[in-house]
């Protein structure tokens, strides 16, 4: 069943999320602090048994210089710089096995698949620790470090995601002018965050993005992981204001206002994990060129493999434009 | 939690399934009837946007000459015959999108991914109808046509699966001496069935196979789809004997006794969909060379991407042996 | 809890379902095709041990001349033509045992209880096959043959239901001037469909009818069987328009517009299987004389035995009027 | 799935239930106390609209002379004494509508359908109050008055059930030599209890009986209503012994030891409400002639309408024997 | 997620509950009848092993003179009259162990914790029987005796609650001028009822109160115990009007209109057991001085230990005012 | 229902858990490292409004000198050293509000209620951060840092628990000769761990202890938090051996072997969170004097308030013996 407003109202919906006055300063300072560390990119070939795709085990310095892992996949034997897709993973998962997720490399692109620190244990495996601790928190990652914007878990993850783009661009096999970011759910939320923090991306793709419109998301669904916020506040009574003050710095609604790269977003009208109004909350605020794909009968699986098919067509055109320098309509 | 017997007992477990006296005659007649139709293999290139893998839309004549669809994926630009993996799909799914499931072609093999007639609507899309009707049945496919062995749904599907091997071997790009069958869950059950009906396969891979040891499977779990049998019998009281007499012709336990190709099977000790004893019921009866991978802490997802990694190593060795004519230990 | 709009809004609710231009042509052609076959009514006495009711096993030619089963129950020893109730069964069930459902015969009527083809395996037993196959479908009957209006499962079932009335009227024990149709849930949906296709019924009774207002039904509830449509469309992305174009030919909302016989309908305000707006969608469009019974605190069980009590009073009056030729107010 | 021991072990299973030394004295005194009240049978015709069955609203003096309601249904126009079925209702239900449950009267018997005091509000309607109160109790009826055998709810209900047989026998339309008791679930448990307390019944029929083998029932299933006992004891810690001492006076296992009338019992191997061992616990102790029908793939619905078919055949033979005075094999 | 109207609408919400013309007469007569019995207060010391709190086992004559139990807890060695909190228990629970619930005595007050008749078996233990029986009812207490206002279960419980205040005031250790009533859920509903029936209380505290706004409560949630009403009416079709006519005499909305003591109420916006509109339905009608604490992210646990902290501050001030005779703002 | 072996087998059950050769060295080194930091005990009075109990906010240096919070509660106005109960909290909770948990202070003891680092957000509030990070982990605390015994979360928590005893003993109000440890579930597991690491405790009380017999616990139940281990291993395939090698250093079975203080343990036979065999696995290995309370009809709530009553009697006797120097039988 539809889990949210009728589609016509969704298209007009405006999030109530606030825009902290020092949002930009906060993020500038955060990135500056981590950029003080050398990127320290390491790229090691991995034996996979595959013959059409080469896979490399990549490590780079993320938040606070802490090591972050990723897989780099490229068409076998590639020698010249490629248009590149930097992908972020959904909640609870990791970069997986090197033999998984062959789509983007098979499509002829370099594909940097970033691990999510501390996760990678619920549905696909990860290898990146999260060396920072936390105040009292509920199970999961939504309330880790939520006691302040400085300690909040997603401050570290978003910084990792920005640094992943920089790590990609440092590689000879990557055409730095043609880098797009992409992800689904949490990965889509991270793609939107990077879109708000990195100005010169070739494209942004977010499938059914998470991490958007926290004021509404925390009260409109009982599905995890948004529900983690409510469970925490049910015990930490009286912390509502402080928690939402922190979350405002990490909300896709606020990143979207600052984004300029062309974006392709998808949303599913029967999604209770990322209710469609929260996605439209970000989409309707998105400052760059944009298009949205609405999947009326889908839940959080969204467009599934068809989201990839749509994204491939979109990115192919955007990468071509980036080559020729055409503006986006 | 463990869903079945302790592992030590599983390794000694023997299924109570019976072996109908005319099992071989039934299947010989069934295949003969369908082989009377021309294979009518059609192979059409599909535009996918991929550059390292070519995909073709294949149609061939399955049971009773009825058209069955499949995707054929090969490393882009392949010209000479390849070792080939014929894959069957899990319950409820279809062959999916052409852009999915790139693993086997990326590993350098021809990959024929057969659609399952009538299914392809629960988690991945299919395109093959099941033109035959059914007597009274419950929702799903387990009791479709269960009124007799002649009309049972899986008679048609298993025939399709055998014909898929024959269709593959008819293609110039396939090295007919090096064809393996593979699948997970229902796909694994079909691989075992084909292993019992086609004598000269290079290898057989079944991940957490379904369609095994019906007498136990129908009474030891409340998980679908085995549970469909029980729900049907709860209404069709008195049909227990007739239903199990039909099922005996379609049980992996009986196909395994007849199989000679080397097999790699996996099983998960926390699997309630395909409880481990039902898998060991088939494995312990398997007549050919065999190995089993036990995933102690997994449910029906089994080894997931690691099942593929194991299978790739196994098949690589088996295909090499097939090339050199070495016997299997 | 109430599962839908407040009652006042329900009474004003108008379905958004469309009325295909060739709806009448489609059904005229469909019925004509099946009427080309002889009705081939067979009536065989059944030993039940009952003394006040005689039961007969009836077979007649339904859709495409295919055999359809039914029980005929009459007061024991009846010799002259009786007012008759033709009843259709709820989703998943069959005509059951001959010893069940004694109400209508005990009330003095002939009672023809039609089996539903292919069903009869989920909660009451059936004996009628559905000889036609299907394209890819989900478990259940809602998406069987949904690839076109010609192949859709309910085209066959509704034709069976119309032919059941004709079969009843062909029997000496049935007073052809006094035949009513009745059913609950799917059976109620079928009664409405027959009401739209057969002009001279004495009455129509539909308890909490199913198969009404598909555009809303498919998006307002997560309960099966309406949910089957959404699950199918979640995989067959992009088929929304085609699927709903098919369903429009089978929607009680459209049959209701064409119905002229007096109707008694019930609806339950806590019903999530057949949400009340979907029932009012049909009721508010019903063209003949009509009354609705609202059960405020019931779910899909509706009025249960009290629905029968209401129906008996209604039909008694309608049959009396039919005898005397009085018009209905 | 099977919910209990394998069938072979069930057939040998012996309940651990104890037999209180003063069991017979307790029940003799209980019945004597209530028999001190006049039966006060009232029989009033009810208008139902039915023509083959006449229905009467019966009231008689049950436990402590308190009024208990029942429906009496007989073939319309009956004038001479009939073999009679006294039926008890399942947990939570009542005698229902007069227009329901026409099977036994349609089969030519008098059918006295006793209401269950205080219940009749969960799935079928009742009209009999339970005028006695209770100590602290959980929701439901299993722990009402469980503080002593004197106050326990089922003391009153079983007395009502015995008095219902006496009320039936007091009616001119009932052949007092040919009275059988029958019921499903709670109704089956009551039939067994009456079988242990009334010596001259023509037959006893219990479908999937409840109220048997409390020591095992209270610890082997999480399904209500047996689970009510465990929930009560989880709060009333330390009352285990006292509660089970009370329950021993109401256990079908102990009534069965005293029963002499021929019995037909059914049991379902996938029943978690009345696990099969608890039914065999009573059956294996049953002192009279007996037969058991095992439904291997059913849950608590047991044989459904086929349980009735079996019972009709059994009772027909037993009533015939009762007429001719033949002994039962 | 929020389970009801937005907070702004909640603050304006007016219940549709009716105010029976003879509401006051009914309650005056009810109390008069029970006050005809001597209070018969018994106070016995209990050994608990505690050293800072003394506990006494209290019995007094409640409804119809029937004995009702309570714990009286006071700071150890108290000799002079204390301000006193009379507390009522939540649904299904009892007064518990004497060693539980030490908060109010530790805060320096006399604390009379009244048992709830017949309950005390679901989550905390009770010792008070409910000697009166009932008509047909569903499991639980919501429909016990619902056949009339005279026999309704809560008539007895509310009378007990009023008599508990009177029993407290009869004790030398209680300062009769400074008695407050308090409770959560059912206990909160009882506190509101007492507030409407006893004019000279020092304060009223109700956490997430139950027993309010039955017309809405019975149709807006599927959570027990309000759902008990709907389940009863689903079987007792046609009794809606009678049931609601009874409930109107027991609705917190109607008691609130009559209350004059200062009240502190809490409500939780994610509460589905006592949906916030039902609480506001009572609060917005409350005639005395009042304040409400809104817990936005809590379910039925409401403010938990913080509800107590708030109540302690409120009562401290109210008790002080009562001492000095100041009016409440 | 019983969730594990019959009680007789439980009493003989021996865990298969291994005893690492360097278990004692590991813990000696761990404690030595943290004891290198000053205990840094801070004790600040808290205003609570209570009059019989004084509450203090305590901070001390736990693992690695990191600050850990606790509440200290004592009978108001205490001046001389008291026997003392150090309590640990159940999984997900924190030390709660100062106004909660008044039982032990009301019983005349000093009560140090230790917060659990990083938790305190699921059902009761906490205030202690866990400053250390983690490798990839699932939601919750069971797999935090599980990549090695050095980094495992419970290494830090158990060290905190040992230091809490030392912090208590450093306080003038505590009689260092009479300190007992106590807790339920996770708190019980911590009490057992401390019992294995601190030799001179007056007593040990563990209600339904968690953290025992990991090899069995991880495979016998699907209930959290033990299930967290299985979910992690389902993704981190191949890490079974390493994970269990880590867990062996934290298993109550191994701590119990080393414990010498008299212990009172409780277990519930219907507990699926901490299945009874895992508790008996520790109990049957416990080296000191011991007694077990079996709650046959309880789940994980165990004895609830009666566990406290039992513990008070046990500790009173043990504290008396400690005073007089009597040996324990």
C-alpha cells in the first residue's frame, strides 16, 4: 500500500528541516581537518578468477586520516583514464566480495566501491573499522555519537565519502573530470551529501535515498533504521531538540540545497523504510538539474536492477557531456 | 538457531524417500516426448550498454515444444567455443534483467540463464509462460498439476532444464564437452534433477537445493514453499499417499542416485526453507564424485557470494579436467 | 480499527475506475464463444447420510466448454420447481463437501453451489481444474493470465459463473423466473459480475465483495489477495498501465453500472481484505435497486451468519415479488 | 510441520497426569449439589425462515441451578422420539445463531447445541451468563476460579454439560436410550468429561479435544488457550503445585479412564493448539471401545467437515446398535 | 511513529462522547449502595526485610462491601499524619509484592497501592477476587458485565477506587486533607474517575490514562485492551448502541467534566494502546486546574520514571498548598 | 513452553565451552593495565526529592582509566560502613534515573548501581560513553570489537565491573569486607565474571544470567542478543573459529570455574533469551558454594520481584556470616 502522501502532494511537499546558520562552516572545518592527512592511497590487485574485470583492493585515508577500504573494478586490461562511478553502500552492508557488483565495470567504467566504516556485518561483508567510540547509543549506527555534531557517526562517514572521490581522482585510471557518485538507500544519502560538498561532479545518482528529512522521517515510520532515532529518544527523554540540532547537519535536505551537479533520484511509493515524502523533501530542494523516477508499486527495493539501467543511460549522457563540455539542460 | 539434526547426524542421515520402480521409464518417456519437437533455438543480441559482456535473448523449445526463454551471456567479442554454465533460478524468480548476473560471463564462461516457466514475478522478472493448466491447487507452484505425475508442474520445468542443456550444446559458442549445470534453492534442485537425467555433464553445482526429500520436507518445516504441500493436504484430506506418490518422481533424492557428474553442493545449518537434512538426504545418495560445503551460521542465503567463489574454483578445475580428459577423483 | 474513510465519506465515495469503451463488446464476445458449447449439464445423486436435504453432483460446461463442478442441494423429496440461489465461493476455496452449507436448501430453495476453477485448496475443497495456463505470475490467482484481458483468469471464472445460472435454469427443479445469485468476498464479486451480465435475475446478494475498484484496492491495503497485484507490479515494473487496463474489464465497479436486478450488499468498516471504499465504489455505482448493510466493528468476516439471515429475508421478498410480478421499489 | 512426537511414539504415549484419590467423590458431590435444583427445562419455538428444520430455544438449570441456553434443532415436523446428539462448543464461542449448524438435524437427529456459560463472544455468539466471580485471573477462562477445585470455571461448565444430557433426555422428542455427546476442541474436552460422568451414553465423539493432559499441555505449546495457564503461573510464582492439583480434577485424561461409552476421537499431527500427545494422553487411557482418526497434515482445524462425515457414520451405527441392544465390539 | 492526529490538532480535539442525563444519579446511587457497608479497614504489618519503609497489608470494603486489598507503605517509624498518594494499577496487574514500588514512601508520603479486583495475573500479582459474574464476554475485563451499566466490571472497580480514598482517610497515619490519587494507564483512568466523584482531593495524577473517549478509542486502534470492545461487537453484532450507552457512564471524558482537583496528566504521541486523542479527549474536558506533559517519542511507556519525577514535583507543591490553604492558580 | 532440555537433563548438562590456556594471564594483564590508572572516585550528592534514601552520582576510572558512572544509594543519614550490593544492568539499559531501583538501599545496604558503557539507550537511560571504536560489527554490542580478545567490548565492560567493586570498597560508607555483586541477564553475566576475577566477595547473585556458554547459546536460540553472534557470522563466513576463540575469554562458564564466593543463581525454563541450558552450563561449573532457583513457567523475566526477595534473604545471611567470619556450608 502507499505509505505516504498521494503523489501529487509529494511533488509539492517541502521539508520542515532547518538549515543551521553555520552548516557550511561546520563542513568546511570538518573536511579541512581530514584533508590535513595525506590521502595515502594504496591499490593492490586481487585475484578473483574473473577475466573481463580487474579488481583492486584500495585503501585511503578517510576521516581523521583513518584507513578506509574500497574495491576498484575496471574493465580488464584498461590503460587509459576512464569515466568513474564512486559508489556507497546501503545501511548495514560493506563493500562485499571483490567478485560482486560487476555492473559498472562491465559497462566500461572505473568503479570505486567504498566500504562503510564499522558496518559490513548485516548483509554484505566489510573490512573497515570505525576507530571512534560513542556515548550511550542504541543498537545500530543512527545514534552512534549523536551527543554532538562533532562526534556523530555520519560526520566520519560523509567525510570518508568525500575523500573517496578525492582518492578516485588521484588514480591514473580515473578521468578526474568525469567522476559521478552513486548509491542506494544509505548509499544514496551519502551520494547526496557528497553532492552538497563536492562542487565538480559529473553526476549524482541516488536510489531511494536514506538520511533525508529527519524531522519527518523520525515520526512517520516504524521501520528501521529511522526508527532507531525514536527508540533512542524514547529513553533519552528531553533530548529531542539536541538530537535534531545534530541531525540538521547531516540531512540530505540541507545538502541538496547546495548541490549543483545533475542528479537522478528514484523513489518508491510503497517504501516504509525511506518514506517517499522524505525523498521528495530532498529532491524538491535539490539545487542542480534533476530528474526523479517514481516506482509506484515498490517498497524499499525501489527500481532494483532497473534503477541501474536508468542510471547507466543517465550517466552515459552526463559523461559524454562532461567530455564535450556541454552544459546540462 | 540450528533448524535440524546435529551435523554429525546429518552426515549419516538417509532419506526415507522411495524409488518408484518405473522412475527411469517415466523420465525416458517424458524426455522422448519433448525431444520429438525441434529445439528451435533462437539467439538475438540485446543492447545492454555493457562493454565487457555480450548478452543474447535465447528461446528454445522446452517441454512439449513450448518456448522457453533464457539469457546467454559471454565475454564480449568471444569467437571460439567456451566452457559453459547453465544456470537455473530460485523459486518465484525469473531470468531477470539482461544486465544482472554478470559473474559467470565475467569469469570467462558462456552463461545460459534459463527462465522458469510461469514464475518470474516474485523477486526477479521472467518472460516464459506455462501454457498448461492445473487441477485445484494452492497459491504457488508446488501443487500445480499435482493430481498426477503427468500433469505435475515440475515435470515440465525439469524437462525445460534438460532441454536447456541441449540448447546450450547446440550453440557454436558452447563447447559441448564442457557444460556444467548450476543453481541455488529451486535452481539447485533443478541442477540435481538434470544431473540425474543427463549423463555427460562436466559438473553439477547446487547451493542449498530445494525439491529434495519431500516426505521429510513436508513435515519438518513451516516455511514456504515446502509448506505449500502441507497446506494443500490440509484441505485435500486423504490425498497424502497420492501426492507423495507423485512427488517421488521429482525428488532430488532419487535423481541423486542416478547422477554421475562431479557435484559440489552447499547446505546451511540454520536454513528453515530447505532444512539441512533434506539436502543431506540428496547428498548422501549422490552417486557421483561429490563434496559438500556446510555453512553453520547461515539460513537459506547459504554461502551467498562465497558459494559462487567456491563454485568458480570447482568448475575451473572440472572444466580443465574435461579438456584434458582426466578422471575425477 | 476502521481501515478506510469515515462512513459519511464512504457513502459519497466514487471510484476512479475507468469504463473501457468496448467493455460490453468484450463480454458479449466472451459469452458468445462459450455459449457455442453445449451446456452439457450432468446431475448425479450423492449419498450423504442426510435426510432433510438431497444433494447432487452437477457438472456443466463453463468457459470454453470446460467442465465445471457444483453441488445442487434441495429439500428432500422436492418435486416442483423452486426458487433458486446460485452461490459462488470465496477466494481459495471450493464447493466443499456435499454435507456443508445446508442453509439455503433448508430454507426451502434449490441451491447450486458452484466450484471455482483451479482453487479449492486453501480452506475448502474443490474439484474443478483450470485447464488454461498463464504467463509469468505470482502465487495465487490474481495475476494468472493477467498479460491480457483474453487470458486473464477471471475471464474464465466469470464466464463459468454466468453459465452456472444458465445451467441452473436448465434444471426441472429450478424455477427459471426466480433465480438469484449470491456470494461472499470473491463470491460476492462474482455475483456482482453476473448481475452486470445477466439481465433477468430475481436478486443479487454480495457480502463484503472482492474484485471491486482495483485502482484503489491495489494501493490501499497490504492484505492478500489484492496485494498480489502490487507484488506482481513490484517485479513487473512498467506494466502498471497494462495490468490496470486488463483489470478494468473485470471490476465490480463496471459491472455494477450495468446491473438491474435488486441487490443487497454488505460491507465491514474494519475490513482490510476488502476495504470498505472498494465496496462502496461498486455499491455507489450500482444501477438497480439496492440496499447496503454496514457492519461497523467487523473485519472481512462481515456479518457472518447474520449476513445469511438478512439475505434470506431479502430474497424471500424478492422471490415472492417475482412470483407475483410486482416491481421492486 | 509436526508439532509433537512421531506418530508411533504418540500411540504409545502415557500421560503423567495424576488421578486424585477423591476424584469420583468430588464429582459425585458436585453433580448431586446441582441436581438438587429442578431441571426447569423451557423449550420455545424460534422463527428462522427454515423449512426443513425446526429450531427451539431451550433453557435448563445447569450448575447450581443457573440457567443455561441451548438450541434444539430437529427435522421439521418430527413427532416421534429421535436419536439425539448433544453438542458442546469450542473455546470462546457460543451456541451461535439458530440458523447455523444444521448438519445433525438434517441428518435426521435431534440436536441439542449447548451454549458455554460466559463465553460466546470471540467467534460465535452466546447468551448464557456465568454468574459466579473469580479470584485474580488472566484474560480468558482457563484461570477463572483456579484458586480451588470448587471455584474453578470448568466445574460449572462440565456440570452444565452433564445437565444438558439430562435436559435432552427429559424431552419427548428425544429417545433417551440413544443420546450421544459430541464436540470439537473445548467441545471435545467436554464430551470426554461427560463420558466419564454419565454412564449410559450411546456414543462419544471428540474432535481434536482440548482440556487433556494439563501437565504436558501447559509446557509444550505457546498457543492459547493452554498458554493461559503458563501466563498465570509466570505471575503467580509458587502456585504451580496448587494449580495443577486443581486441574487434575478437570483433565480429560482422568475422565477417559472412567468412560465406558464407545468413542470416536480425532487428532491432528500439526496441531499446536491441542498438541497430539495431549489428545493421545486421553485416548490411550480411554476405558471404553474407541477409535482414533489421525489427520497428519492438519492443524487445529483437524478433519473439518470430514470429522462430521466420520462421526455421522460412527453414530449411525452406534444408534442402530442401541436400538437393537447389540454390544459394541 | 505518531499514532494519531498532529499535536496542534490534539490540543483542540473534542471528544464526541455523550454525557448521559442521569450520569450523576447513577454514580450517586452506586456509591451510596456501597457506602452502606462498613469500610471494615484492616491493617496488618508485613515483614519485608526493608528498613527504611514499613509495609502493611490493608483490606477494606469496596463495591458492595466486598473485600479489596492494598499495600500501605510509609517511611519507617512514621508517627504523625502524612500527605498520601492513593495509587491504582495498570490493566492486568495487581498490587504486586510488598517490596516493589518504594518510590512514594521513600519520598516521605503514605502510599496506598490498591489492588484491582480480579486482575493481578498478567504482569504483577494481585490478591483481590471479583466475586461477581458476567454475561457472555471476551477474554479480558473490558466486556465483563458489559450487558448493563449496573453489571459492568468497571462500576465495581471505580467504586473500589473511591472507597480506597475513604479507607486511606480513615487511617491515623493519613492526613485526610492531603490525599492525592495517581496511576498510569488503567490506573490513570481510575484516577480521573475518582477525580470526578470525590470533590476534595489535593491532586490528581494520570499517566497516559486509559478508559477515555470510548467512541474513538474503540475504532482508532487495534491494540488491546481497547480492541476487546471491537472484538466483542464483531460477534455481538447489533449491540453497538447498547455497549456504548453503557460505556458512557465509565468514560474519563465524562468524569473529567466533573473534576475540580488540580490535575497533572501525561500523554505519548507514539502510543497506540491509549492513542493521544483519547487522552486529550479527557484532558480538554477537564474542569479543574490542569497541566499536560507531552512525550513526543514515547509509546505507552509514556514518561516512565520521569513521569514519577514530574508527579513528585507537582504533588509536593500541591500538598504544600493544601497545608497552607492556598488556592491553585 | 519449555525452551530447552528437560530439567533433569539440565541439572546434568555440561557445557562444551573450552578453557583457554592463557585465560588467567589474559585477565591478569587486562586488570593490571587498567589498575595502573588512579580509581579517581568522585561522589556527588543528587537532589531527588526522596527522604529515606540518599543518592550520589559516582564516577570512577574503569577500563583504561576511562570514566564510568554509577548511582550510589544509601539509607538517608547513614554514617557508618554498610554491607554493600554492587549491581550491574541488563543489556541495552543504563543506570536509569536516581529515583529508580530503591530496593537495596531501602533494605539497609549501600547500593552501587554501575552504568554500562555505551548502552543505556534501549530501556533505561545511561550516561557512560564507550570511547573505543570497533571493527565491522552488527547492530548491538555483542560483536563490537569481536575481531580480537583485546578489542572485544566486554573486555572493557568486565574490567569496569571489577573496578566498580574496587571503587565501592574505597568509599567510607562501604564495609569492604561485605561486598556482594548482583545483576540480572547481562548484569548476571557480569556478576559471574566478577566472581571469577575478584576472590573475596561476600556473595554473588545472578538472575537468569546472560554471557554464558556461547557455543550452545549461539546455535540454540533465535532471540537477541545471542542471535547477534549468528547474524554476524552469517555475513563473516569463515570467522566462526576466530569469533568463538575470542568469546571463550568472556564466557560465564569459564569464570564460574574460578569463582569461590557463595552464589545464588536463578534460571527460567521458558526463557528463550538466555536458554536454561546456558545458565546451567555456568552453574554446573561454579566452583564455590551455590544454589539455584528454578522458575518453571517464566521466560526471561525470571523471578521478577521474587528474585529480589530470594536474593535479600540470601545476602542477609551471607553478610551476617561475613561479619562473624563463619564459613559457608
